[in-house]
């Protein structure tokens, strides 16, 4: 039986911004990998397996040093190739951007997006330089590439000259916890969190690519007195400008930052909001869009990169550079309950197109294809 070694170092137990998109994608794909008579899975992670991990996944716990960025780079490039040989791997999967330069095994790499190339000024220098080097190397070295949207696939083709047939698009799903909650649960949550009666929500890490300064400015321009703005997400990098903009506009009492929101609370945050606004300048997919729609929350999103694929015909799209357009859209929708209700119903239908079970099955199919099984 063949062995697939999966680099899961970006799994985390910390409740901060790292427990966001990539962690969710990786943990859900692992949870939904189907059992196979031809293949076993060897997971390399700095953390112990979660309590709900599949019994047929073998976990090899690595040195905790590999959980920090520099330690992870050293582990990926120097130690993982050795550990893979010891574990008898026939295939390795770099589950987030990188593969070891010295490995000769057949390989798969997952590329989530290329924002660090399109928007280099939005990333710390070392992070950007390593990601660019590692991603370009991995895309050329990999037997197969997995990415999470057609837009990201086209980016890989355009920027790295990779042939389309080498790339498989495997969309994220929406976890079962994301569904409209009961009215009693929602009422109790509102009371417990002392939420405003009406609010616009953004979910995601506070960082420049999310375009949150524009959202603050658009919110201020709507002059909607009975609506607040809430940013649910941990602090990433270069986030100070968001707080400075709120202060400069004098709307500290209308804009709230609860910080990182644990998974079990997220569906209630979504359902309590009048709208989810996702104004990023670039995304590999945009999982909060699908999560919000699963909870019945209307969505306004940027028309850039992969976000139209997530939204489909269920939400409203705008130019992320156009603050006036976003402000006008917010004003119109917040005063149109019929339209909001229609978007809510369409969103629930659209979200059902995305499944973690399907993502796990398609990932196994990539492994088997690479090994010719």
C-alpha cells in the first residue's frame, strides 16, 4: 500500500489569525479524506491530532519549533525530506505553498493564492520573498498542483507559465456548523454579546489585502445612524491604518473590534448581521462568503479575483477601489429589507454548491492520479 506524506504544519491550536483560512482548509480536507485500499496518509504536524481526527490518518508529531515561521521553513526544506523517507512515503503533499527543494519523490502542492506577487507592498518583506521563492519552485517541481478557484488557477498559469492540465481546482466547502441558528439562540447571543440592533460584519484577519480602510470609509459615508460596523478577526500585519482611520473619522463608538472569533461562535455572528461585507482586493477564494451565505446572511463582496466564483448570483459585487460604489450599495441594501431577504434565500442555495466531503474526495483522486493507482 502506498503512503502519502502530508505537511500539516500550518494546523494550529492557537485562537488567533493563524486559525483562519489555510488552517480551516487543511483541517477540513484531512477530516474528509476518504479511506483508501490503495493509499495510507501520513500527517506531519507540530500538534497532536485533534480529538475528531480520522482513525486511518497516521500522525507524526514534529518538533514544536516547526510551528514558528522560521522553524517551519527549516523543517520543510531540510528535515521533512528525511522524515518522509523514514516514513516510507511514496508521495508528498506540501499543503501550503512549498515543497522541499531536495526531494525526489512525486509531489503535490496546494497554492491558495498569489497575493504576495500581485500586491508585494502589502506583505512583510521576508514573508513575501520566501513565499515567492517557495511557491515558484513548488509549482515547477510538483507533479500536480491543487488550487482553490479558477481565478487562482489562471494566476498560476499566467505568472509561472504552468500548463493548465497540471492544475486541479478543489473548492473549499462550508462546515456543518454554518447554518441559520434558532431564534432563541440568536436572541440569547445578541444579549450576551451586547450587540447593536443592526450591524455590518466583516470576518477575516486584519491585514492590508482585506481592504478594510475602504470599508470604514464607505461605512462612514453611508451616514446610516442605526447601523454599526463590526470586524471579527485577529490582528495580522500592517493593521494600524484601520484603527487610525476609525479614529480620524470620529466613529469609534460605531466601529467595533471583538478580535478573533472562535469557530463555535461564528455562525451566530454571521446570522446576527444585516450584511457580510468582504471588500478584499484579492482572495484565493473567500471562505467567509460561503460561511455567511450558509447562515442566511446577505453578502456584498469585491468583484476581484475569485470572489465572484464564491458569490455566484446570490450576492452583490463592487469594485474594491471604488468607495463611493460600496457606500451607495450599503445605503440601498440596508434600506431594502425585501432585497436582503431575497439575497438570504439565494445565498443558502449558492452555499450548498461547496462541500468539504467533495474536497476530500477530489484530493484523494489527485493523489491516486499522481501515483498512477
